[in-house]
């Protein structure tokens, strides 16, 4: 019995002598955080818990980085910047909330209003910096025209091209598609001068056609995503329709459009967001004083660059309030259709 006890106790004594107290303590700390070591075996549940906590900390930090700029913009839209001497300082000092805000009612003697005073200035007088009769409603109408007309027609054009590249066999189909896809590699600024000269010769700048007609011809990126979605649809539907005497136009309108509507809607929403916020297109192609400028371009005019205005160099909060108004419709659309957009992008990888 004594020999048996010595045999059982020997490994324990050996283990204590093999590792120092510092290494043993360090292994215990690693095991607590779910990391196995030679001295301790970590629990799988604890390892999963620690991993989940770390993941959520990273996600919360990323969420903060994305949400904080929008919160700062909302807070700055309520700042009292009617005093031109200190307006810049009030904006720069904002961390969570402005030191002087319209909520507190600390207005200068020149301008008085309610909590939404900056928004009132933007809606009533802010966009007159473009020209005397330019209003918010004109800018909103321009934005709706530039966003709806080219998007609706352009997405349908892209969908028809995607149908041709995905489901119709014709000579050189893949070569043409890859050639068009390679055109994405051409930087936009490299052809901007030629585009400007062409649109100016066509006199499309003053009436805003420069932001409407080119978009009606579709986009190769939109066609690419819809093409990938169409690969997941069975070709047997098209073959059955052809046997029944249907042409490609009828097949596209009667079968492809309804079946590919999730992808078409998702790409349409993404295109709408891009057109709604298309500041550079309006800034480069449309003159500053034209009634055809879109909403982002008109808001940029309020900061005093390229023109004057009653609030050009003083009320920066009114400019930021206009930016909030411009962003809200896009955020509402994305919040309502985010599942459709994400689901469509997930399905574009499927192939028959």
C-alpha cells in the first residue's frame, strides 16, 4: 500500500516542481480568459464567453465611430451661430452638445427664434444664396427628378442588359461583358474634361439634362449584380416560354422582371442614394447660379464659397441643418429596405 501511494503522489510532486509559481499563475490568468496553456486547461464555455465579449466590444466601438459623426451633425444643427464673431468657435468646441444652442434660447439680439430656428432659416432663406428666387422646394424637386427618372429607366436598362448577358447565348457575349466590366477601371476624373465639353456643346448644363440622360443608359455595375442574380434562376422557365411562342421581350417583361425584382429593387435603392447625394456631378457640370443645381450643391453654396448670401459666413448651423435635411430621406430608405438590400447582395453569388 505504501508503494502504491508513492506511485500516485509522484506525478503531482513532479508537476509542482516542473513549473515555477510565476508561470503557474500566468497560466491561471490565461485559463480565466479562455486560453488553454500547459499548466491549465481552459473551459470551452469561458473561451466562447470571452470571445463574444471581445467581439461585441469591437462592434460597439465600430458603431460609435459610425454614429458619432451623425450625432455631431444633429447637435451642431441646434447651435447658435448667429454671432459671426464667435460662430466658428462654437462649432469647433462641440463634443456632445454646443455650448450655445437654440434649445437653451440664448440668441443674439439680431436673430430670435425657436428650437428649430436654424432649420427655419434653411427652409425659408438659406438657399437664396444660389439666386434670389431659388428655394428649398425647387432644390428638392430637382433632386427628385435627378434621382427618380435616371434610376428607374437606368435600372430597367441595366436589367435588360443583365438578362442578355446571363440567359441569351450569342457570339461574343462574354467578351463584350468583360470589355464593359473593364471600363470600370478607367478613373472618372480622366474623362471628366471630355464629358464636360460634350455636355456643354449639347447645352445640357443649364436645364439639368446632364444629370438625367446619361443615367438613363444604365450602369455596368448594376448590370453585373443583376446578372449574378439571374444566374440563380432556372433556364427551364425561359425554354418553356420560348416553346410557347414568347419572344425575349415578353420573357423579360413577364418572367425576368418579376423574378428578379429583389435584386432590381436593391440596386435601384443604391442607385437612388448615389444620385440623391451627387454633389460632384452638379458642382462640376451645372453653373452655380443656375436653377438646375441639386440640393447638395445648393447647400454647399450656403457656406460662402463662390457667392455671398445673408448667412454665408456667419450661421454655419443653418448649413449643417440643411445637411441633416438632405441625409434624412436616404437614412429612412435604407432603414426600411436594409433587409432587401443585404439579402439581394447575398444572393448575387449564386450560380446555376
